C-alpha cells in the first residue's frame, strides 16, 4: 500500500505542531502563525486529496478567525476566543496524527 505522506512531508507537518506550540506560548503572533502554517503546507504539497482538504478546511477556520482580529472591516467583538482555541486544537490534532503517520481524517 502506498504511503499517503512521505517521511519528509511528515517532518514538515510536524513542524506545524511546533509553530502552534510557539503561538500558544506567545512566541509568534496569530497572523504569523497563519502565514507559517500555509508556508509549511505549501512545502509539503501532498498529492492525497483527503490530506489537502482536511488542512484547507482547518486552516480556513483559523485564517477567518485571524481576519476577524486583524482586518479593519471586521466588526468589533466579532472575534471568538472559543472558536480560535477550537481551531488551533483541531489543527494541532490533525497535524499530530498526520505527522505520526495516522489517518488524515
């Protein structure tokens, strides 16, 4: 059976977890986190659509929450800390599973 993600791809996905952890301790800002996660995913460039779709769905949630916190068009009070935490936790969980070679779903 063919691997869904190669070793080097798993390593870069593992770096996503490191970036999420860096955000959690205040080492990077939310906009930088969003940018870094996108950049790491572009390096990974997986062929498997289930992995692409899972990342895109999770990343879009985080990106939208970031926009609500940083864009001038965002209505005051529209950012949701609970949604942000859930988005980060979901991305961390997904990245951890994929980096470990488990299912992307």
